[in-house]
């Protein structure tokens, strides 16, 4: 449709619109995603527009592109074993137009070179004649093309001064079964008679072509050209009356063709606008569809990501639960051993008290000096260690039995007053026998007590357990609990319920 509209605009001189639609052909092909070799039809249209505008350089450049791309398309189809007839006929058209332009511009040798390329195309089509289109070319269509090229070569050889070859090719055209019937072949025959100045034969062949009955449509561009040719011929023969009559008919037909082209332009333009509207609607729908697909992909991706995160969370939760159960069993086992050990130590202490002998009189100062002098340093150190252990056990028993650690206001000084040992010595034996500082030791007692509350007092909140265990606030309790046992108080309580 764009091609017909371009032809109409060229005929009416609307070159800007013709160029715009020619470029739109290229855009449509590019949007379709086809290879660049399919651009040849659009480049051919642009070449015709430039030719009509008088820009011969651009016209030849775009026509050369069209011919080159059409050849590339033929090569691709040969490799894929696709039908070739359609593209061969297009190449014939491009070569014909280019040859005609070169002849008009006086470059006859170049025009002849392209006409010979057209003959090569005829030879390529010859094995394909006699069958249905598009795989083959019908016999009549082939004969018409063959006769036209022969006539074209006859004219160009004559123009280049090779009259013998011109006569040879003219004879081949005359042997064609469609000689004298096909309009294009008659046109070449008439031009040949004009070249050899056989005006009587020219008029004889041209007069039947101006008869309206020879055309399906009386307003035909070829009929207008024949009238123009007859007018020129009559003028050369010195018959001004006949020339004027033919000129008048040529002008009338040109006006009728222009009016028809305008009407056709309006119809094709309306159709083209409607087509553009439909294309825009399709583009909008495609854009909406792409957007919906993108949204679906994003939603599916998010759902898969959420599912993966949930699976990882469930897996992590199970791992943590198993770890907490193992840790809780170890804690309970430790507390059980600790309680048994404390009970055994208490029994030993009571037995020792029951078996203790009466205390002997304290030795005098002089005796103590002598005794101290008799002891070696190792014995003195062992005696000090033994007394430290007794002091620690007494101090530890008092704190545990009276549950002094439950007092959140319990201070270091309060703890030091529980033993006659100096404060430096207390810190030392606490570190030796517990591996902790005094503060760490007290916090451990509080944690052990909180474990009992967590197991036995299910109605207690975590905050209540922390306060009842001697901690100032629940956050400190939870932090110390996690550092010591690797889980939170709530997680430990949960393991006791499972």
C-alpha cells in the first residue's frame, strides 16, 4: 500500500510526503525484525522519489543499494532452497529503472551493461518457466519479460553505435510469441523505430495503442505516453495539426490520471491512517501484555523468594530447636551433677565435724615462731591453700544456703563481710575455685536458680523469673543467659515442654 501511495505522490509532485512514506516502509521492515536484505523494496521507492525530485546522485545511490540487497536476498533464498521468482522479477524491475535513468542521462554504455544483467536474469528464470507462481513463472509472463529485454537491448545497442547487434536483438523480439500483442514490447518496438527514424512504421505500430478498446481502463498511463510519442513523431514529420491533437489528448489523459491519483491518495491515506491506528492499538496491547508478563514474573519471583526464605527459616528453626534440646539436656545433667556434688560435700563436712577432736590450747608466740621456723616454704604454701579452700567452701555454702545471690542489691562489700579473709585474697580464691570473678560467680548462681524457676514455675513470665533470680532487669538476664547457654530463657523453657 505504501508503494502505491508513493507512486501517486510522485505523480502529483508531493515529494516530501512520498519520501516520508518511503522512509516509513524502512521503519516497518526494521520493526518486523527481518534482515536488512528485505529493505530493497523501500530503497527502490526512495530512489524513485529522489529521481522525481531531480536528485540523481541520491537516486542512483539508493537504487544501487536496492539492487545489492535484492541480490543478497536471492543468495539467501538459494542457500535455503526457497522460491526465487518473486525476487528475480524485483531485480528485473530495479535494473530496468536504473537502465532507463542512465539512458535518459546519456550514460548509454552503463544502461546497456544493466540491460545485459537483465538478460542474465532472464536466463536464470528460463528453467523456472511454465509453472504456477511463486515457485515458477507462467509461460506468458516469462515471454513478456523475455521480449521486453530483447527490445531494450536492441534499442541500447543501436544508441551505442552497434547497429548489427541492435538488429539481432530486434529480430529476437520479433520472434517472440507475444510480439505485437504485449504493450511493453510494443513500446520497445516503437522506440526502436524512433531510433532508426522509421516514423511511418512507428505511427503504424503506435496508432492501435491509442485506441481505448486496447485497455481495460481508458485512462491509462501507457496510452498517455503513446499519445505523447505520436505527438513528437508528428512534429518531426512536419504535421502540426496531428501533433497538436495528440498533445491535447496526452494532456487530457494526464489531467485525468492526476485527478484519479488524488482520489486514490485520499482513499489510501485514510486506509493507511486506519492501519496506523490499528498498529498503535496492537503496540499498546503488546506493551500491556509485556507489562503484565513482567508483573507476573516479578510476583512469581517474589513468591519463590519468600518460599525459599520460609523454607530456610523452618530449616533453621528445626536446627536451632534440636541444638537447644541437646543444650538443655546438658544443662539439666550439669545441674544434676552439681546438686549431687554439693550434697556429697555437705555430708562430708558434717562427718568431719562429728569426728573432730577437742581443740588443743593455742601455742604461745614463741612456739609459733619456732614452729614456723621448722616448716619449709612448700608446707607453708600447702597450708595456706588448704585454709583458702576451707574459707571458700564456707563462704560459698553461706551464700547458697541463705540464697544471698537473690538480692539484686547485693554488693561486693556485702560478700567480703562474709569471710575474715582480705578482699584481695577472696578475689583470688574465687578465681581459683570457680574460674570466675566475684560478679561472674554470683551471676552463675542466679542463672542456675532461674533454670529451676523456668522449669517449675510455668506461669512466671521471663521478667518475673529475672527479678526473682536477683537480676536488676530482664535485658541483662537474657543477655547473660544467652552468653552462658547459647539460647534464650524462652527457648530453654520451650525445650522443657517438648
